[in-house]
C-alpha cells in the first residue's frame, strides 16, 4: 500500500491526545509479516461472535448477522506474486485462529493472481519448499468468474484488491452471490478512494475495518512529515483511528500519536493533524509563546 500524500489545505479540526506522562507512543509493525499477523488477529477478533461452522441447514447467523470487514496491509512489493504471498499468509493465519475448522473462498480481482494462487490450495502445494500455500479445501476464483456463480457458500470470503471500477461487481459478490456469514476485503482501494457511484455508497459504508496501517506523507514548509493512520480491533480497543507521526528520537518501531477519530480520517484530517503537531513542537512556536509572556508584562503597573 502506497503512502497517502497530500498538500492541500485542511478544513476540519482534529483533536489531539494529551497525556500527563508525555507523548503517547504506539507500537507499529516491524515488517510486512508482523503486519499480516496483526491483521489476522484483528479479523479473528471481529469474527469471534459469528457462527462459522456449517449445520445440516446450512450456515446460520449469529445475533450480529453477517460481518463485512476489511484490512489494509502495506505491501513491500507490487505485482501478482506478492499479492498471492500476502493473502496466503493471511488466510493461513486466519485458519489457525478461528474455531470450528472454517472454510475459505479467496477471490482475486487480478486474473493473474488468481491463476498463481490456484495451485496454493492443492494438497500437493506444500511439496515445493517456500511456495505459498492455502488451507486445504480453499476455493480460488477470479472476480468475474465468482460473480457468474449462482451461489457461493463457505465460512469466510476473502476478496483481494478491489478498486472503484469493480465496486458494482464487489457488491454483487458480497451482498448477493456470497451466502456465507463473513467477508473480508483485503487492500480494497474502493474503501479509501473517491468516486464511488451513488448506487454503491450504502454498500461501501457497511464494510467495516478490522485492521489498517496506511502510511502518510505530508509536505510542509519545514520539510516532509511522515507517519500513518492505524486502526485495529481487539480486546480493550476503542475502535478509533489513530493518527501517528514518525519522530527520529522515538525509534523505528514506534510512532507518536497526534490525533484520533471515530471514522476513517480524510486527507484533510490527516494534514491538519500533522500541521498542528508540527507547529506545537516548532521552536518558533515556543519562542513566540515566550515573547508573548514577556511582552504581556510590559507597561503593567507594579
């Protein structure tokens, strides 16, 4: 996933967290593998109340109903092979975390990725050392082929890489063709990019987010600022999006929290949070504050 870059003015105030002990430090994934593990844990937590085992009458719903969620995992490399490797790791970890022996259907938007992933679900896939594998019984399809199916059933649908151009097909697959209790969209640009048609906006708004780590870069007068927007689900988590900034003095596996929001922050929200945080830490801001204190006493009677 590429960094979100922005240089336009913001329009909305973002609250900044405060702590009497100083800056709030948040641990971030040290590698792509660590990010995949965190994402799998978050999805498993989101699905903890969903019935994933099949009864004689088919798949039953929990009180919460069907769960449509998503994960945004940064990718070190681009291309079909890298996408397949990421998804195989994610689904394998999910299979280990979820109870009841759930079944998976993996659908790729990229036809080449679907073709590369199909052998990973074969019982002989483990024969090649280092080759990506999927849990036994996993079905792999390309998006358009999946939409042509009368019905798709299973425990968890994993839909990989959908963009705004495919949003109508994604809605058809998730809301109509898929009969299982859960669906997880992986690195779905349609959830973050603009331009979603009016007819699909309600569907897109119903897709939650279990885990996301979106790198951010903001261009400022004093140089570029980097950080991320982080969302995670888990015990004790408030479900907020955390806005994080990189600081050289903190180290590579932690960032400083400079804001948080209940919804996914927009580019304007992120830019404003970064500008405010940078301004509050600027020596010029501190100098101006000191001057105001000194000049405030000039002319007062003793």
